[in-house]
C-alpha cells in the first residue's frame, strides 16, 4: 500500500500528498528561510539563489528584496504582502519562469521574462542592460585582435589524459554527461559520442 500506486492505493496516496503540500504551504509562509529585505520601495525584487546576489550588485539599497530559499510551495501570502509595498515588482530567475508564472496565476502583477532573457545566467550585466538599457563602461579594445577561444579542460585536469586515451578506441560507444568533461567531444579528445542531460550517462550506458 505504501510503494505500489495501483488505483486502489493511489487514491489514498493522493490525499496524503495534498495534506503534505498544504502543511508545507503553511511552513513556507512562516519559515525564516523566506524573508523580505525592505529598502527603497520604488522597485521590488522577488528572487532566489545566486540571482539575489546579482540583483543586489545592480540595485543595492535602491530596491527591496524578497529572498526565497524554500520555494515549493512558494510563500504566496508573504509574497502578496511584499508586492503591495512596492511600486514595480520584478522576478529575477534563471531559465524557466517558475516563480513568475505562479505569481501571475495568483493575480500578482510582476515583470519577468518579458524584460529579462529566457535563458542564460542573470549576471549583473544582463540585469542592468535588461532593466536600465545600459552596461558599465569597459576598457576600449580592438575586437579584430581578440582571438575566439572555445572552452577547454584546465591544464593538469585528470580528465584530459583519460579522455585522450578513450578517444583512441573506436569500437565502443562513448556516452557522456553534463559538466566540464562534456568538452571531451571536441579535439583533441574525440572521446564522447553522445550526451543527453545531467546524470543520463549511466542510463544511456545501461540502455546501450
């Protein structure tokens, strides 16, 4: 009854899941893991993880922040309270608009992927350019003199010799993974034929 979700058992399991999510929702709104940091209220930032640090580098004390460290379920009651205190609310998160979509579904007006990129790191430069339309000044240089250099494994990395030897073997399928060692597909290693997603090398190997 605990581990096999045939219909007779899964109906009871679902009740437990819903009860657990309701309890977690209460916890999410009460825990000190999620907290507001009030400064200037013209701009409010909802964010989590490294994006919090990136946002603080751009806005500093010129914005208020709601830092999310317990995100499922979101502390929607506390977020609504925070949203009511600021003039313009931004959601800064990397890749999929997980937080933004839930806020909008709960009637909270906010700006997110309609201003910020859908993919890539939300570095300070990216945030600054997306919201303010400007970047910090850089040293002048000649673009013609900059040689494009693809990423490579670090000098002394133990993967290098191992991958180089693997690349000599052409009678086996080499399945790879996400990480710096994914660079083993390129010259001079030529030792990876296939990579799917993080952790999938084991399942692909088993499948083969």
